[in-house]
C-alpha cells in the first residue's frame, strides 16, 4: 500500500509570476479607459467589427486600437473570431457600454484621472501618514465629488433598490428619508421611486448638491425633495425621519467622525426609524476581503483619517449611539448593507 507524502514548504517551487503580473497591474484600468474614451465598446455594441471597421468608426489609430483590443481579448472584455473580428463579451456588454444604465466605466475614469496621481505619492504618504490632499474636506472634496458622484450611480443603485424593497415604503404611508452625503442622490431616488408618499431630505456640500438637484430632476422627483447644503458635522438634519441612508461615507470620515455622525443620525430619526449604512467592509481581523483592504490604502492616500471598518466595529458604534439590532442585509454590491433601529 503506497502513501503520498505532501511536499514540505521548503520543497515548493516559488516563481516570480505573481510579482510580474502585479508589476503591470496599473495597465488594466488605463487600457480600459482608452477603449472607453475611444468608444470601442459603444461601437461594438452594434455588432462585431474587424480592425479596419473599428478605425473608421472610432477615428482612432490602427496601431493603437490593435494594441488595446488585443489586451482586452486577453482580459476577456472582448472576443476575436477566426476572421479577426472583435465583439463584446457578456461582461463588457453589460457594464462598459456608455449608453446603458449599468455602465461602470465612470469608475475607470475616476481611477485614472483622480486616484492614480495621488497613489503615485504613496511612499510619501506612508512616511508621513498624511494624504496629498484630503478629499473628505470641503476645500478639495467639493470639486472632487462634483466630478465623481455620477460615476458611481450604477454601483449604488442596485443596493439602494434592495433597501427600498426591504423597507416596503409603498405600504408604509408617509415616509421621511434622510439621505446623507447624498452625492448623485441615488439612495434617496431609489427610496422615492418605491412609494408615492416618500419625501427625501438630501444633505451634501453645495458643489455636490448642485449635481444632486440635476439628477433628481432628471428622475422627475424634485417636488419630493428638500436640499440642505453643508458639511455633515454642521448641517441641520432635521428630525422625525423614518430612514437615514449613509452610502459609502463612513470610510472617508474615519472612526471619531463616523461615531459622531451616527450619534447625530440617531437624534434625527423618529422612534422606530432605521439607519442604513453601506461600506466596503473588512473582516474583524483585517485579513480580507482584499478589496476592502486596498480601499483602506485608498483612504490613507486621499483622506486625513479615513479607513475601512468591519461589521463588528460599526455595530459597536451603533449600539453605543443607542441603536438596537445591528444586522446585515444582503444587497448587490461589494458588501451587504448594515441596518439598525432606533428604539
């Protein structure tokens, strides 16, 4: 009877393959951006094209298109048949065609234009612990988020709709929603769409509220909105709200300001009201998920105290503020929603 002996760690052959892949990792969002800006995915949404047809349709160079399209084939964002015709894959068809509501290409533009220049200073940031500029402060953040909030609408809309379904606004009568750091207005819009008696108070910096107003008007919901311009620390939240949404805001605020914000939300809610938080969560011992860990470095680079947090940390803050029953609600997106109730 034979036995198989597992190799010891010393016997395992290591290679530099992963390091080589990471060395070129910066190239992927830049190739995607080039394809988006030259309308490659939009043009191919009409059907397969060979390289000459793509050149004519996009106006880009043959050499340039050949290089990026072959990379996109290798990444499975495009496919190429035996006649050398390129076509979309299900993934690029769903998320990279700019005319579709599920378009996620704005996040790619955000990466290359707004994030990479700051990340290039990561060595200095790690040495000092201070960002190149703090986009969570109004002086820099107003312009930053004015350009960015519409890009993440497709990421936040599905979980916002899941929250609206869970809350069942249509059968709840009059509902007052407090949409904090409203951005594009996506969280409040989804709630307002779910019931005719939903009214929304949207709070954000003046530069961003301008975007919120335009987006809300595009959805035909302006008559159900109140807009409050100001910083979260000083703005008047009002009182008696039934639901407060904090969509991807705690990570830029850091621990102390997040706790203060949660306490302020508690005071703004009516008894029985719900707080709903979406974040890029990490596990309690900070060993994963990788996206949450990387996003913590993004907060190091771009904010003064920002970080990513675990459900255990956030639920502790909620309980300390007076909320009960912190819980997670499954929702489309990178992390579940965190809900809690004001007694």
